[in-house]
């Protein structure tokens, strides 16, 4: 099972001109459709005088939640080529917008597809792409006397991260890479008195 995905760390920008039309592209890291909507609202306000603000996004490590929009351009000439650039690098949790300022010359469908594709590709090329792991969260509770045993198990996993609450009893929230999750769960539940909740 593959438990990694690629995304961008921070926003980046791209730019191309095609027959005097200007195409300004941006790539943003996003986690939700709400975040996508907020950024699109900001882009529409910032580029209020532009003819089109076309976009595409991909969400989730499984890369199944995606949408694209031509924003008034002929169907399939803007959103789909932008989404194509997200797919060509296998990115997720990203939004790419391409703002078009019309230069007076019609580009035709082929010209539009090429321009939107190249503008999106320029934003991707200027972005810092990182590989992240898909993590599972495990919540455990146990008696204080078991703390050393639990910590001994946790120390066997380099990538595990945790937060703890030891006020009344011991509670820990663990985050670990999905492929290692079953192994960690088995080791913890084999300690008598450790419960998952």
C-alpha cells in the first residue's frame, strides 16, 4: 500500500503571454473545499478587472476529490489543462488558478488549451514540491505504572509523534505512518492494560 503523496509547501506563481494575452498562474497548498472557495474569492477580488479566473484543485492523498472550472472560457480549454498539470506531477492538496487578461487576439481552442497548460506548468515549476506520508491517529489510555512499557514500544518507531495528557490517567494521541500503524497497534494492545479509544 502506498502511503505517500506529493504536495506543495507554500504558494508559488507563474506567468506567460500568448498573443498579447497575459496568463498569471498561482498554485496554493489547500486542505479543504472551504479553503479553495476562500482563495478563489480572494483571487476574484484581486483580479476583478481580469476576463477569466480559471482553476482546478485536487484534494486528499487518494487523489479522488477534484474539480476544474473554465470560468467562461470555451468548455474544456482552461480547467482541464490546469488539472492536467496537477496530474502530470501527481500533486494533491493543491489549487491552481490561472488569471487571463485578454490581449485583443482570439487564441482559438488549441491556443487556449496550450496557454492554460503552460501557465499552470510554470506555477508548478516554481513551487517547492514535497513528499508527505499518510498518517493514522491512535488514541490510547493506560495506567501510570505502564508508562515505561508504552514508551519502550514507541521508541522502536522513528516516525511516531505524540501528545500526552497525564492528569488523571495516562492518555496519549499517537500519529504514525499508515504502513506502520497495524504493527504499532498490535504491540501496544499486547501490553495488558493498554486500551485504544
